[in-house]
């Protein structure tokens, strides 16, 4: 069963676009929370991440896995596909 993937983004963020492109290449369905200018949503995201405020922030099955460089690092190490249950 494929994992539940959630990603917090800004619509014009190049790192957000890059992270979504990786998920798209892997044919992963994800829930996107585009939080452009929504400080309440950003506060919610920060509560979930435990501190990081930068975007994107990615969760798999409600577990925080990091930002754009984090998922690319996991992918390069061969660890992303098992997390995504691919």
C-alpha cells in the first residue's frame, strides 16, 4: 500500500517545485498544502515539523521526513522508495 504523502508549499518556491517534481517522477500521489501568505497554516506546519519554517516540508504517513534536499538525499541513498512504499 502506498504511503500517505503530504507536502507544504508556496506556489512560486523553486525548492517546492523541485520536490514535487521528484514525487511526480515516482508517480506518487500527495496532498499539497499551498500556504502562500497563510501564517496560520505555516504555524500549523511548524508545529508538525518541530521547528523548521522553510518550504517545502514533507510528511509521509504523518512522520516528518524533511525538506527538498532531505528527500533528494533519501532518494540518492536508496531510502526514499521504501519510505514511500514503492
